[in-house]
């Protein structure tokens, strides 16, 4: 299992990472956007470098890497590199900076509930992974390093710019999470921003060239039933019931709880535009992965095993519901082919 030893990178962790990356590298015709991504890979791989730099205006680093990898090793190599760019930063961050939690629990939640989602939103999830890795600079009060990570993330997907708001939820004078009235004000501001997201997107897409391609996000689009919002709301409710138990264990957990609240607020946009709600990934991935990893240590000892098993069952049940029963993302049946 990933994260077998909290002290060092062990053979089990390396093997686990390799299996996860190979699993994604071999996927063939899996995922709603598989064909779209493959067309992008082929188009840029066929371009001369001069044409590439003159025609590619956004997601430049994502397309640059894909051009190289697809030219060298085709589909399998490209998907493998994308998988590595997602899973390695997240695993290494959890392993190095949160080694006192149940790393296996955290990674099971990530792999079942988020990693498979990345098959359809690969650009966003690389950006999420970079932000996740760079989040340590928020706690170290190193704004420019954190901002640099966010800028690099925007070169994979411009939406990563929203992660710069992480800085506001950490008190850099007291080295602790923002709480009390200041947190209330931030949550109110986030609520206003969510309710007025169309005006915000219109402003940025009209005045900042980086966001021009997102102008259509300001228009209403059929958001579907947005079932994910209700599931995430349930998760927030359960975690909030345990809030008093984990908030004093590590000040970063209080910070992550604030991010989880913001993630649920952003989820509201899913009722009007399914693409806009993806902004929540920047807030929900780090908060859920890390908080779930700590939950087994936030209960009485005799309840630790029960809590751990409950988290595993939740992850399995939610994956089964969304991927298998509801057939979201077209992940099942999974077609694995390393040589085709």
C-alpha cells in the first residue's frame, strides 16, 4: 500500500506509484474526453516547433510536454507522464509533510475518488497536484514561492489562478489558520464570489488574455443534477461533526477545513455550469485527502480501526456509485492496452 512507512520512501511506496502510473498509462478509449485529448496530442505532435509556439496561447506547459512525450512514445508514454505529474507530487507531499497521519487512508481516498476523475480533467489535475505540492509555502510564509507554483500550475490550466486565495486563509503573523470573525468574512466573500461568478468570469475573460478562452463559462449551461454536490455536502457535515477532535491536532487541519467549506460553496455552480464547479478541485483535493488521513487519529483508540475501515468503505462505495452505477466519466469498462 502507498505510504507503508512514514519515515522514508520505501519499496512498497515506489511499487505502488509504478502500478498506479502504469494503470493510467495503459488506458485506451477510457473517459469522456479521451478522444479529445488524443486529438490534441496528435495535432501538437505533428506541428513544427515554430508553428507550435505561434499557435499555442494557453496551457502552454501542458501542450509542450504532450508534444514531446507523444512524439517520443505515443499514447502510453504521454498518459504515463500525465499520471506521474499528478500522483507523484501528491504522494510526495503527503509522505514528507504529513507523515504522522494514515497515509494509506489518504491515498485510497485520493486514488478512488479523485485520481480516476483526473482521467477526464487531466490538465486541471496536474495543476491541482502542483498547487497541492506548493501549499507548503503557505505554511512557511513564502509568498513568492507559493505564487510561482500557482503560476506554473496556470501553464497547465489557467483556472489554477484561483488557488492564490489559499494565502488568505493562513495567518502569517501567528503561523496558524485564520479563524473567528476573519474566517467568517472570508467565507462570506467566497459566497458572494460564487453567487456572482458569471460577472467575475466575464471581467477576467474580457480584460486578461490568459482567460479569454473561458468567456463561455459566464453563460448558463445545463449543469445536470449535480449529485456530487450533495455527496460533498454530506462529507462536510460528517467532518464538521469531528471538527473539535481534529482542529487542535495540527493547525493546518483548521486551514484545510476552511478550504473544504469553500470547495462546497464552489460546488453550487454545478447547478448552472458543470465546468465552473471544477474550480472546487483546488480546494477539495488537499482538504479531503489530508483530513481523511488524520481522522483515524482523531477518535478514541478503540474506534480507530472502525474509522479507518469506514473511510475505506466510503471511498469504495462512492467510486462504485459514481463510476459503475451512475456510469459517470465513462471509466467502466476499463480498457487496458500497453501495446496497441
